[in-house]
DNA sequence: AGACTGAATGCTTTGTTGATTATTTACAAA
DNA sequence: TTTGTAAATAATCAACAAAGCATTCAGTCT
């Protein structure tokens, strides 16, 4: 039996236990027994319990990323339509996932708390997709904002972070969240008080001086 | 001795204790003794301990609101400059306040956790100021985005919530936070991919259909 | 050697007890 | 009636013991 097969077996067993009893309530000993091995042996395949959870999360995340990339590059939709689609799909997906079962939320908070680096890695991946979206738009000759695309992606994430893991930040209903996301997108798309670039530049200087 | 005088005395005593020992570590009995009365009597002036904290917070908040309103209506600055000033001042103010002393943070989290209504009330107040800012801009003939001002204010808050109580949501440094706020504001001001209103309308219909 | 075990370790969680403390209430003074 | 007290209650907290568990490792088997 190859090493990867065993790894998969462990992940499968853990997935069953975690989704049934929750992360906190399943022990390494139980996972080991389910795989017909001793607890100690698990550590030859994973550094620790949380890493098994990460492996499970990553599986899910891979398919999510693929889906997101497809939306970001969907033909026949404008850049802004694609961005809107992307954020709405993410909002609904995570909302429902966290809503339907508290076990997932438990694992999410656990990982988010003890592995901030992992969260950063996810954000970076999604930023890469946003950049691809913008590059694609530029290639198609759509109007694009000036400036570094990676930075713009960061700001989009910053302005929409509330909608990324909705249940962690607020207790708003999905309907309310969707309305707010729509509003924030409109704000970003149309811009407050649209006017000339020159005027904007002057303004930023004034802001800098005041600070 | 009038009722309000006693109330003030209680608030003063509590303020001293809270800022010195923290909310959790001061007892109602101590506050009462400081005021030369029995613990039970405090309840003739406040429904509970947390309400005393609220009273203290509100005192501070009033001066904050006044300052914010002044910034929002400052002469000689454009609407966007004023909005930028407002958000930056708020960011720095709360960041430093929470940074400098954990006692304030303790009270803030306590109130935020057990009195979500109070937080809503604060947000509503600040929204009112944003609306005033926009109305003032309109009066001065500055270019304004179309739509309900109250709603726009809500969306601005939504997009900038990360900067309102920075320490509660992330562990970013003030410098990083300022850069992000700057970026988000630019995003809102210039708008992603500026283009015609008609095109935007078409887009929203498409988004609706897709949902 | 390489794969694996299961007992040992030390950390975290849980349960329990006793004290503190917010809040209520029955009563007293003015 | 208003203003207050202080004892009673009930909820929470702190301290500490007991379990339980993730993780490690000395050692077995192949």
C-alpha cells in the first residue's frame, strides 16, 4: 500500500468523524482505529491533527478555486459582471456551507485562529484570480482602473472582507448581506462623485499634507 | 442633592475605577463605597453595571461625534477630502485609543458583545453625519453619485468596517491599515472601470437575471 | 533498515467546589 | 412618598483536582 493511499484513507476517516461528531469531539485514537492503525502511526503521515483538517479543507478549496477561476474568465461577460458573479457566488457558497452545518464552522474558525498563514495563502490565491480577471479584461480592451493590479485586488478584498466569511463578522441574513454586497459593488464600480483624474491627484496630495 | 448629580458622581467614581483596574476587576460594591452609598442604591440610578460603562462610553462618544461632524462639514475641502479626513481621523483615533490602553478595549468588546443595539446606534449616528456630508456637497454643487444618500452611507460603512475597530478584526499595523484605507477610498472615488450609466444599468439587470 | 505499535509524557479540557459579586427585595429612616 | 440600607439570591468566577487527549519515543516486528 503506497504512502498516498494511506494518507487518503486517513483523510477519509477523519472527514467522516469530523462531519459527524465535530473536530473537537473526535480523537486521533478514533481516527487511527477507523484506519486499523495505532495513533502514533498517524504522525508518520501528518504533523498533527489540525493538518488533517487542513487537508480536508484544501480538498474542498481546490474545487472552489477552479470554479472561481472559471467564473473569473467566463466568456461573454464584462469584467464587472464577472467580478460581481465571483463575489456573489463566494458569498452564497460560504454562507450556506457555514449555515447548514456548524461542524464546518468549527473547523474554519479553528484553522483561521491557529493558522493565520493558511488564511493568507487562501486570500493570496483569490487575489491571483482577481488579477487574472483584470488582465483578461485589459486584453479584451475593457476600461481598467490605473495602478498596480495586485494592489487593486487587495483593496477589493479589503472592501468586501465582510462578505467572505459572513457568519464570523456579523449575524446578518443572507438577503441583507446580498443587498450590501450589491451596494458596495455599485460604489466601487461607479465611484463616488465621478470626476477627472487630475482633480483626484490634487486631492490625494491634500490628504497627504493633512496627515 | 439632585438625581443627576448623584448619577454623575457614580459615573465619575466608576470611570476612575474602570480606567485604573479595568471593568472586570471593579465591583459594584467598590463603586458604591467610593460614592458613600450601598451597592443596592446604585440600581436606583442605573439598571446595571454595563449601563454605567455605557454612560462613560457615551460621554466620550458625544465629543467624538461633534468632532466628526466638524470634519464632515469643514469649509474649504471637497466632499471627498472631507470623507477621507473623517475616516482617517476615526481610524487613527480608535486605533490609538485601543492600543494605548487595554481597559478601553475591554469595555468596548464587552459592550459590543452584549449590546449590539448600542453599536447599531453608533453606526446610525455616523451614517447621519455621512448623509449630512453628502447633502452639504450637493448644496455646494459638487458632483454626487445618484441614489438614496442613507443607503450610500450604509455602503460606505460596509466597505470600511474593517477600519472602524481595527484591533477587533485584524492584527494589522496602523501603517498597513492606513495604506489599505487609502486604497479602498481610491477604489470608491475613482470607481473600477469608469463608464456610462446606461452600461451599468444593463449590467445590474444581467446580474439579477443570473441570480 | 523501514514500518509500526502502544505505553509514557505533558498539555489542555473538564468537573467540582467554594467564594465573589451583580442584582433583588424586604424593610427602615427622613 | 422618597431615599436609602443591608440581607438574601442567584449567577459567575477562580482554583484546583481529575481525566482525556495530542504528541512522542523506546522498542517490536518484518
